[in-house]
């Protein structure tokens, strides 16, 4: 009997078992072969694993809310399809975040562990804050570049984008050079 001769319900139960047994921090290489076997299997896995991914993202979101009120995920409506869950958007006030966290914090790592198409981090400054955002904003940018340079098994997101507030020309040129260095290794 061939795999596609099995009823769809049985195949979905197999995907459900796969989704529950593979840890969220497991490298993509652990299931890449099965996932890319054919287009139909990929579509069926995406359909079945969407709710599991949504639950995990919601857990991360709740953890961030408990840790700091200055970092927020974009809203996750209940009707979002699986492919939309592949693009996370996070807003962050660096000053407020670093008043509560330490600079060596790996709070972003659980997000980067997810097998996502993109993670967007938008930095903003609270209008009441009179501090220069560039100090704390630099740390986040350095941290993202460091993760990209490491390219370790923990970094699963395919694309990480950092949106920065308006900066001086000198600071902008510094970030461009730093970003190019990270991409040219």
C-alpha cells in the first residue's frame, strides 16, 4: 500500500503525531526530507501543523507579556492561515526593555528558534523618553548580527528584519557596514 492510498484522515493523524513529537527547538534538518517529499505532503503538513504553531506562538507571546510590557507581538487573529503565521512582527521600545532585562538576555532566542519565513523587529521610542535610543537600539542590532554570524542550529528563522527609527547619517552608515559584514562571511 502506498502512502497516498491511505485516507486523508489517517495521513492527518500522522502529521499531528509528527507535529507533537518534534520539539520546537529541533533543527529543520530533522524533518526536512519528509516535509519536502512532495507538494501535497507539504500542503497537508502546513494545514495540520498550523494550529500547533499558533499555540506555540501564543505561549511565547504570553511569556513576553509577563516579562515586559514594552515588547509586543503583532496580533494573531484566530482566522490567520498557516502561511501568515510564518511572518512574526514584534515591536520593541529598547529603553524600557533594557531597564527590565539585562543586555546579555536571550529573550529573542525562542522566537528565532521557530521555523519561520521572517521575524520583523521594529524599534520605537516612547515619546516620553528623553534618552537616546541609539545606545540600546545598537545592542539589539548587534545581537541580531551576532546570531546571523553564528548561524547555529538555534537560528531557524529564514529572514530577520530590524526596523530602526530615524538615525543620524553616521549611525546609519555604521549599521549598513555592520549588516554587510554579517552577510559576507
